[in-house]
């Protein structure tokens, strides 16, 4: 201390020197005080969620980001990790949990808490010492400084500390009260008890033994809705708040989960137990029943069914809800098929992972999750398969074994590996505790073994109960097994629990007899909105069931007459009744009353077309532009039939409304061109292209531009002005390519050469020039050069034309006998081998094929392809022993690139081969190994065991009541049509096979009456092997047929038909064709030769005789011929009739392009649409008369598919019904078939109205109404 004074009267300044007076010292105390207060306040305000994460109490909880950079960046915890959670847990009064987060957290919290009083004291002391530095006056005592701010802030700090301590005490008191609340839980129950309760609830879902009050049910419903919301949003944090962790811990403890756990590890185990996640299949739950367990009034057992997002498969679940204050919380749950409850799983997991000190569950879980990721990411089934096999190898033992096997099996199913899934399900040791094993086995075998699958489905339902899902499974299987009454019972069970299930309502409606269909109305009225359900069911029903649809339509007329649903149902009824104008009006009303006006447009257009009123139908719709597009989609796909005039009117009306629309202009130009108005079509195309030129077009508009350009090229070519399409002044490869294809199809060498000159001058693209040179070389008889040019063209492009050029190269190489060059020059030897293999087998060039095999053996992974080729070759050569050897390897190895239908063909052919060499025992063994009743039926039929064959056939009929697979079998089909199987025919009438007849040749003669009966007899006599033959006259009503000759050739019938009328075959020649080709359109006389047989093998044998007969009949007659090549199906070209052409074709079926000019035919449907509609209207009227007057006898005639204008087969209609907007008739044949002798008089035939060519009433057999008079 120092004193400075000059005299006694002056004030004296006394300076007290003290280091604690430094401001930095005071600031440090303030900072530490603030830190302490903030830490204590946050500890009291923040909270921990169920997963142990810190969150702020804002709304549903705001999760805080991780504070430790070491853990965030490097994944390594620092020594301070866990302190925040430890502080918050301590503030909540959970000392054990605080210790689990950090061992010294309590000590650090104490140190922080002490900071508040300590720092306040120190700040006060500093102020006192600072007061020692004063100004002293001789005449007055020293004055003390007042630090008001210090005291105010100190008081605030004390208040905050007291408040925080109070809040902490309140929290602790609440936690203590919660801890002291008894954890009353439903005592663990055995699986038998659980399933007994489940069965009772699902059997009588309205009869829970203690039904809750309305208020309580609303509370429970609210909890279930919150759970569903968490599931839909994948909100685990929100779900944890709905869980009563205290009760959950208690149940885990009762299940023995904490037994043997070290006390130090028990907090970690408890943390893991409450780390629950919401189940993804709870997104759409429906409460089925609520039970109040005996002895536990505060628990409710809630049974629900729910599904995964975007999945129809339902899961039955059992939830335990406990009352907590005024609300309910979830404390245990169980998916019934998986057996274990959540707490049982947690207990088993703790025992497996923690108590045993050996994590057997972790490796399995890792493998399964990686499999899930592989499937979800890119459908990588191979990677998923490897991971799932690893999962199977590390399935934990003990109580989790069956549970994990079930989940692994479900993953196998998701990966589409049904055999692997079946292995897992069958490995479950306790399926009565884990019913999912029964469910999984059923799912794996339901397609191949529906009877066994039904047994497993019933075992599942016996445990779980008759839930809607379990009943639906059984109903579908019973329907497949043709047990319709039992299936109907199951569908009605589905409706008891889910009355709004439209599929169940649909199946029930179809299954009920016509006079009992109104029984669905009481079920329908149980729905919340029955009119909506009725409309949806009617839409699903469509044209399947007329009487069922009538019931729904009548109900909608009463309950919702002004809705689109009613109008749609009524429109469908009118359509099924053949009243198309009324249907059109009803569908139009549906469109106008529907929110989605496009929903009924197709039905409306179909009805309008059938009524013949399509022309003005589109323009009256609310959106005619979209309707126009819809119409042409259907028209192009052949779903709507209209006449040329009607098509013109439709397009013209739309073009009048939207002349600037390029797509409409395209359609209009096509209609004009087809109608012969080529000048107008050309002008329209050019104007439209001019509008599009220079614009930035999108993909659709660019496609339209290309289509218009191609149409213009074709139009100019057809009118003989191809030079305008390709002047050659500038490159235009698109036009050049189109012209080359058109000219090559007609073998116009002059046009091709002119195009070549112009293309050279215009510097056309390399691919176009090469393809053009190839076509020229091919026509000039230089196939080697053609192959070289086509190869160059294929190598020059990478677009869709590449494969066209490669195919042309292949054909040229085969013509030149240079298949080896094609193979050796191919970029893809495997693809080249497949192409060559098929071609050489079709051409029966066996030596070349063997050389190809030897050549391909050097390629890697060539063995499977060679094996398939050898098997196909052996089958074509009818070398059944060799085929069996090769097919055995195919079935054993099952090449991965072999399609499923190809593998089925191999199996079917193998059975035929065994039967052909009379290895009946091996055939039976093979059929048994495939568990295929159709194969067994074929074997039994081959061995003459009729009773067993019929028994197996009836099992086959479960999946296909028509028995087409047996009736039309290549080997045993005729056997199944024999008289021995009459009882089978009565149950399952025969349908005529498509392509049973094929036209082999047609002569369009230049002179009338070119061939007479003596000519036919003379030609038959000149055949090398003269078959049995008859020549007979046919009635005049058979569309101008003069006579028919039939020849029996083995199992086939060769026929010759002569006519003097214009043919109605649908083939036309292009404009500008030579005069001899135009005979196709209107010949003075024409002759058709063909073959009919029930099987493909029979037709192949008869085709040889038919060719020889046609070659002799046609020889010497001027005109044009249409000939079917050997092994081919279509005759799309017509040739000038010449002797050398007929000779080569008659001997080997070969058609060399160089023989003569060839003109490509186009298909043109010239059927009279108006006459067709009149016939259909009459047929529907006859049907309605038949239904209203059962005494009437209706007879209809059908033709053998592939023969037009003769060969009508009359049958007596015994059963007639509506079927998908058409009619279906069945009844016995009135006489033996002249073309297919296997069809005896009295054979029951089933046919659709589209195949009917005539009808009549039995009491007036002469009054016949023909489809095409």
C-alpha cells in the first residue's frame, strides 16, 4: 500500500494493489456460471427417445444431430461420448440408464451443478475485494461500492437453479411413481392357447367375449390408426411413443430374456429390448376382433389383418394393448404366421446373442439384409441367392431356428426361387407353432399340386382361424380342383369378415345358380357404401355372367340410378344381349356421369362399331380427340371391326374438326389411299409434311413425320411414280430403303437397277447401297455376292435394320451353299449357330448340320446349344432313341437360356418318343416324376387303360375344362376322341383345333371350268400311291362350290374343291401387278387343294400327297398359282403357272425365287360388315328365342378352322350361354365330319358364335341363315 499527500487538508489517495481485481478473473466466473446454468437447463428440458437418441420436446420430437466429430467422421467414440445422454437420463431420474451411457456421467453432472453456487460465491468475493480500492478523504470515511448487477444476476441464477432442481425433482417423482406402477401384463400363453383364441375370433369376428364400449373401441381404433401412420411413414420414433416399455420389459423378463445376463450387461439388454421398429405390413390394418383376457381388465387383445404397401397379401396379427392412464399403449405384438411374439423374439435374441456370448443371429441377419438389398436394388436374383444360401447355413439354433427359416423361405419366394423356398419351409421342425411353414409350402406347390396345397392351406387355417386371407386361399384352390360348391362356401366366408371385398363378391355371384344370385344382396347391404361396391363388382364382372350382372344392375337402378356404375352395368347387359344400340346409349350416359370420362370409352366404341353407328359416335363424346386415338388403337389391334366406308366416315369427321392435326392427317391419307383416291392422299401428305418441316419435333411428332414420308413413298411406288419418291439429287436413305424393300418384294429388277444408279449419284449411305446391291445380286442369281453385300450392310448399321440385313445374308448364304462363310464371319457365333441350326434342320441338310456342330464345338459354352440342336435334329428325323438320349441331358442340366415353354416342349416330346418306341414303363415313370396328370392320362391312353386315363383327364380338367391339351395331343389326340371316351366328351365337349385344315395350293385359272371331275379322278389315278377317294357334289348354298373330292391318306384327308365364283380368301394383289397376277381378285374359275387332319403329324403326311395331286391337276392350265412351301404356313405370293415351277414344288415343296416372276399378296378383309351384323343380330335373336322357348331346337354350323366356304359341320344345340359378349354353343354333331373322320356322328362339340357360319331351326331345316350368303 502507498499513500500520497501534500498537506493535511488535501484528500488522500490510497491504492490497494491486488491481482484478483483483474476483469478477466471476473469474466471467467461469469462464463462458467452461464455454462453451468445452460447445461442444467438443457438436461432438464431435453429428453431421450426409445432408441436412446437425444431430442428436443418440439412437436413429435426433434432429434438432435451427433455432437461428437470423432464418431461422426471416423466412427470412433471419444472419451466424452455419452455424457449428454447420461446428463439427460440423470435429469429424468433414471440413474441406471445414465450409468449405462457413461460411467462417470453422474460425477461430471455433480461437478456442473456445483458450479452455480461456487461461481456466485466467487463473484461476490471479487466484488468485496474490489471495494478495498477506494478513494479516501481525510474528512470523510471510506464509502462502499454497490454492485447491483451482480446481485440481480445472482438472484436470477439462483431462481433458474431452484427451478431446474424443482423440475428435476418433479420428473424424478413422476419416474418413481411410474416405476412403482405395477407392470401388469397378460401372462405368457402357449401357442395352442393363442391359436385357439385366434380361431375363435376369426370364426366369429362379431362375438368377442368382452366387446368394448363404443368409446373404448374408438380409443383402440385411434391407437391402431397411429400405428398404421407410423408404418406408412416408416416412423420408428413415433412408434416408440406408442409402446409401453415397462410392460414390454416385464414380458421379456417373463419369457426368460434376462436370465443369466450379467448385471453390468443388463442395462444394454434392456436398451436393445425397447429399440423396437414399426412393422412395414401394418400400413393398412383392419380390426377383426377385440378380446378382454380373463384376469387382466387393463389389457386388450386386438386381432387385425393388414398388408404391405402395394401388396394384396394379408397378414393376421395379434396386438396386446395396455391401459396407461386415459390412453392405451402397445406392449406386445405377433404376426401369427411367424409364431413368436415380439417379446418372445427379443427374449430369444438376448439369450442367443448376449447370454451365450456367441452371436449366432448376427451373421444370419446380415446375409438376409444383403439379400433384401440385392432384390430391391436391381432384382439381382443371383446375388440374393448366394446370400440366402449363406443365411441358411448360419441359421441360429434354439427357439429362433424355425423363425429364421420361415423368414429365409419368404425371401426365397421374393427372389422367385420356389424350390429353395420349399426346402426352407419343409425344414421347419414345429409347423404347428410356426404356421407360416404350412402357408409357405402351399404357396410353393399350389400350381403343380393344388390338392396337396389345399391340405397345407387348411392346416394353416386350422391354426390361425378362418381369416379372410385363409378362406380366400382355400376358395381359389377349391375352384382349381373344380369343387365349385366348396369354393363358393369359402368365398361367402370371406364376405362375412370383409363384405366390401369385390373379388369375393364377384366369385360368389358367379358361383351361385342363376335362380339364387340374389342371395348376394344381403351380403352387399352390409357394406358401408353398397352402391359403390356393387358398381365396382359390376365393372369387374364385365361380360362374364349375364344373370349376375342383371342382379347388380337392378340393385343399382334402385339405389343409385343416376351413376356411371349403373349405366355401365346396364350397358354391359345390353351388349351381352346383342342390343348394341342400347348398349351404346348406356355407355354414353356412363361417360357423361363419370368423373373419369375415359373409363368407358372403349366399351362405348365397341358397342357403336357393333351397332354400325361408329361414324358419328366419336364426335359426340366430351373428348373426341382421345376417343379417336382409342378407336384406332383398337382398330389396329383387330379388336373393333368396321367397314371401309365407316372407317372413312370416322376419319373424315375427325379431319373436318381437326385438319391441322398431323396424326389425323396421317389416318386420312391412309383411308384416301386405300379408297383409290391417291391424288387427294398425296396432296394431304405433302401439305402435312410441309407444316412439319423446320420444326423442333418431339419423339411422337418425329414418328408421325417418318410415317407420313413412308406412306408417300409407298403411294408413289404403287402409282408407278417411284422416281418422284427418290429423284437421286440428294441423299434420302429412308426413301431409298423403302423403295428397295417394295421393289425387291415384287422382284422388280429394272426398278432396283435404276435406284442403284440414282443412289450412287446421290452418294447414299453405305448400308443402303450395300443392301440394294444385295437385292440385285439375289434376283440375278448371284447369292454369294448378295451375301457379301448384306454382310457389309449389317456391319454398317446398329439400328433395327441390322438384324434384317443379317437375316438376308443368312438366306443368301444358304442359297449359295456357303453357310460356313456366314458362321465364320459372324460377330456373335452363338447367334449365328442358332440361326443356322434352325434353317438346316428345316431344310433337312443333315450333313451340313453335323459339320456345323463340329465347327461350333471350339466356342466356349457351346455344349448346351449343340445339345439342343442335336435333340431338334433327332426329333425332325424321328430318331426317337437318339432324341431320348439328348433330351435326358437337357432335362438333367436344364440350360439357363432355355425358355420355360421350350423346356415343356422337350418334356412332352420325350413322352411321345417313349410311347413311339413302346417304352410304356419308362413313359409311366417319367410322367410320375413330373407329377403331371396330363402326361399320366396320355400314358394310360397309350396303354389302353381307359378308366385311369379318364380319371387323370378329369383331374386335368380342373385347370382347363376344355381338355384341349389331351384332345389335340399330337399322338394320343385321336385316341381321346374315340368312342371309348364318350363319357368324357359328354362332360367336356370337343373344340375344333385351329389350323386343322390347310390350303396347300390354289389355281386361279384364266379359263372357266378349267378342272372337272374326270380331271380329278385321272390325277388321283396317276399318283404313285393311290389313296381311297370319293368325288361328290355339294349343295348350291356352299358359296359357288361345284364339287369336292376327298382322299383318305393315313390320318389325313386330302381335298380338292372347284369353284366358279369369286374367291373370298382375303388376298389381293398390289396395284400395277401383271395381268396374270390380277386373276387372284376375280378368276373365271379356281381350284383349291388342301389337307385336313386332327394332328400336326397327320397333316405333314397328307401334305406330300396334296402337293403331288395339285401339281398334276394344275399342269397345263394357264393362270396364276399360290403354293405353300415345304414346312411353311403362309402363302403370301402368287406365281405364273408353269411346268418347271410345279414340278420342283410338287417333288420337294421348294419355291425358288428365280423360277419366275413373283407378286407379293396383301391381306385384305373384304367380309361384308353389314351382312355380318345382320347375321350376328339374327343369331342373338335366335338365342333369346331358344332361352324363352325351351321347346325350340336350334342347329348351328361351324367350319373346320383353316377351311373357308365348305366343310360345314352341323350340331344340335343342347346348351347355349352368353360368354364374354359373345355366345357359346355345345351339342352333338349331326353327321360324321367329311374332313376329320375322328369326329363321329354324335361327338359333342363346343364352339363360339364367332365360328358359326350358319344357323337354322330343326323344324325348318331348309331355312338356313348363312353368315356370308
